[in-house]
C-alpha cells in the first residue's frame, strides 16, 4: 500500500490529502434543496446530499491529489443511509484512482478488532461465501488498548495490501493531557511512536517506508520533530493544516530528507472553500467543485515551499 501511495505522491508532486467530512452546514443549498424535495428533511436526504457533494468534490480534485480521507463520523451519525453514503464515497473515490484513507479510529479487544478488520480492510465470511464491504485502502486506529488490539489488522495488511495510520500525537488542543505525560523519562507519545515504528518494521516496502503509518497532528511541530527522529520509516498522516490553524511553516519537521514521510490532510479548508475567502468572491455556491480545486492548487503551492 505504501509504495502505491508514494508513487502517486511523486507523480503528482503533491502530498495533500483531502478530507471528505461533509456536514449539512457545508453543503451548498442547491444540493440540500434537491435532496429535501426528494426525501424530506430526513437522514436519507442528508446521506444523498453528502454523496452528491462528495462526487462533485472528487471530480474537481481527483487528478491533483493522491488520496482522500472520508471521516466516518460524519456519515455514521445518519445511520444506515449515512453508512451507505460512506461506502459509496469510498467506491467512487477508488473508481477515480484515489487512495482512500478511512478515518475510522477504531480500538477494541482482539476478538472485536477482528470484526472491524474483516469489515474494513479484509473480507467478511458468511458460511462459504466471502465479501468485501468497506474497501478502504488504509484506516486509522487508536493504539491505546495495546498490541493485541492492533494485531488483527496486521494480517489483512499483508494479505490484502492494506495499511494503517495509528494515532500517536493527535492535533487537538488537549492531546497533551494524556499523550505528553512523562513515563519513565520519556513522553507517552514517544513510547507509542517507538511501538508503532516497531510494529511497522515487517511492512516496509520498496521505498523504505512502512504500510503501518502514524497520525501526527500538524499543530504540534516540536513533538513531530522528535517523532520524525524516532520513526524513520513510518509515514505520517498529518491533520490540522488549514481549519485547525497549522500552516506550511509548521510542517518542515514532519518530512524526511528525501522529501517523503508525510501526507498533509485538509478537510474543511478544501471542501468548504467555496464559502470562505478568497474563493467565496471568485466562485458561486454551485461552483463548489471548482473552488475546492483552486484550494487544492493553493495548498500544493504552499507545501512546495518546504522542498
Ligand atoms: O489528530 C487528529 C486525528 C484526526 N483528525 C481528523 O482530521 C480531520 C481534520 O479536519 P479539518 O477540517 O481539516 O480540521 C477530521 O476528520 C478530524 O477528525 C484530526 O483533525 N486530528
């Protein structure tokens, strides 16, 4: 998986990931109105509107970026219809050649983790039949239950060429309350980083990086620099650029000297570009897809300053 991702990053000269985090207040009115007219103000309408919006966004940016990251919470809140919109979004993005990072942040005991692993990156078995359900290429996991909670996913990474991004240092303001705790002379996030690096060693691809990556927030550049030095072959998925305030200047320490090692996510900053300066005055609401494209091109240019 990781070699596939690196190949796309290099071809496109762009380490940008676009987060597909639709919310009703970010969906242009013409899409919402059409869905409400057909389905009423229902969870079904929300799900249909999300899918139509996502297709527009994906069409506008699929030739510019290597990957998208749908955030499952946005879909799950609407129940079965929402989940279907998530699955259809994954399918549509893959059909357009994008790598899909499912931001699902799962964590549970091994026997339950097996079910998550089978559904998202493996196969579910029904008697002698087996089915692929969610189809993401890689998913996010929370490691705080320990190795036995991660292990069920690793076999699927090998067997089905999938990947993981495991939370190490998250972008939220209070992440330090737990993740920066001192434990025997080091920080908890450093210890977790070392563990993720070690779990990933059996998954290193042709380019020297592992398919077992880490989530390292863009809002914590000092911690990221430390992690970069510990986790030399681990790819970082970096959320926090844009809407959460991180800028390209914060991101230098997330990359290795080869210019690789990190993919930078922006969700609201891209998908809602049409509603914000400077794009709002250049694009109509109906042109949300063009506005997202312009925002991706600007982000690419911004990140290129780093190299
Ligand atoms: O540490 C983390 C882990 C995950 N996220 C997720 O990334 C996006 C960020 O969205 P923006 O609109 O670009 O702020 C969202 O899905 C988060 O759940 C994160 O922000 N930080």
